[in-house]
């Protein structure tokens, strides 16, 4: 079985400022994590974060990426620009992008392709809303989001993450139970096996996102198909977020010792 290094991603969304940046840097600096830690600040702070954390192990990601390479697209930021700015990861298709900015599976597929071509690791976000869950079509929704969002993409020698974020749990305090989250992640893994084969699918890290906090992080990370967490509101409290990162590092150390 392939050992997947746990990954924790902080999504600051449209929050914070220099005060949050500085307090986060103070919390992160000189700490070693066995888990991989990524922070996705607003675009304007990406360079500042990189400068402050240049001697740390923290990676920087983007909350979005343009589907265009270049041209007259005011307000857009391309994958190449993000790469040159120092980003390693980029979120794609977050539920807020899908619901508020009308992004769909087709546009997400283009963005994933742009990221892969540039050497960024895309984190494709998928998940059902409350109505879809109540109608018991969660699996149908996820199957379509994966099939269309990854259509025609070659993952050979490429890095990809999938973040399952049930829309009904984001910012509501109603996180999916570890058992429900594992069941869905296991289903996602099987869908990826069907798309890419077992060898490739086993290397793709699956993250859970949706009201993640330091109280539920450990149990979520202990599930066999949950390889990391996408943290929203809790990442705005540096000490709270560091606690989650430390829990993930314990999980990573356990994997190194046990080999599972």
C-alpha cells in the first residue's frame, strides 16, 4: 500500500491582513512538521508570506487560478504567474467559487490542466449540497464532478489532490462524522481507480474540508482514506491551526513507524 504523507491546507479566503500574516508567521516559524503544511492567503499576501517563511517548511498555495494563460482578462491570475510567484499548490472549484462565481466542472477541468502543465499541484474541490444529500444523490454528484473535472487529463508523473468538502458542512459547524467522511473518501478512491488505475489512484491524496477544527482533526486524520484536511475558519486562529498541524504530524510519524 502506498504511504501518503498527510497534508494540511489553510484557506484564508477573503480574510486577514498584515496582522494575521505576522501572527501566523510567528506561530509557524522554526517548527518542524512531518505533515506537509500549505497556506493559501489572499493573492496580495502571497509574496509577503513567501518572504517571511522562506526558511520554514511551509508551502504557499493559491485560492484560485485562471483558466486563461494570458490576454485581456482583467483581474485574472494565470497558473504561470502563480508558479513564478512561488506557489506550489492551487485550490480549484471550491464550493464558494462554484456557487458564487458560477464555476462548473468544465471550467475546473481547464484550470486543473493549466495547473498541471505549469507544475502546480491542483487541489480539485468536490462535494454535494444539502439538497443533493437529502435526495441521496451524493455519489452521483461526486462521480460527475470527478469525471468531468478530470476528463482527458494525463496524471503520469503529475501531482494531484482531491478535497471533499460537503457544502452543507462548510462554515456551519456541522462537520461530517469521521465515519461518513471515510465512507465518501473510500468511494472517491474507487472512482479514481476506475479513472486512472489503482497505482495512480493510491498516490492521490484525498482531503476532507468542512468545519474542520482541532477537536475533530485527529479522528478525521485517523481514517484510512483521509490524507489531509482543508481548513477554513479555524486557520484564521494561528494557534488553533498549528494545533491541527501538530496532530497531522503525529499521524505522519505513526505512518512512518507502522508503514500504514
